[in-house]
C-alpha cells in the first residue's frame, strides 16, 4: 500500500488507511506471524514526526484486515529515507 503525501500528524493516517481498508480490502485477516515494513520517504529535510507514532497509527488501521491483532506482528521495520517524492509505503506479509 502506498500513501502519497506526508503530514507531521501521525493520527491523520489512521482514519485514512482505515477507510481505505474498510471500502477496498476484500480478503479476510489471517492468523499466524506477520512481518510489517513501513517506509516513510521524504524530499529535503525529514518531517518532525516520531516513527513509533506513525507505526502505531498504521498498525491500528490495518489490524482486523491483514491480521487479527498487533500481537501477530513478529517483525516490524519502520524507517525514514530520502526519496523522489513524499509518501509512505506499507508492506505486510506472513512470516
């Protein structure tokens, strides 16, 4: 999943991603361990945002769609990189 644009308010992403998942996601959540990778790409100076808050907001919004509970996340990678455009990339897959 790719979210174009950045904001310093991590709480903005929770309802945005939640609504996308609610309307567009067709499959059921899975059991077992999962890996979640979150990459924030920025242009120029990085935004003043705590990556742990971003991760929490995004995990809360995909919970119940990709996996049943946060406790199923066996590996979590959250990083900030300079990129060609401002965006957030989320990958989730079974471990």
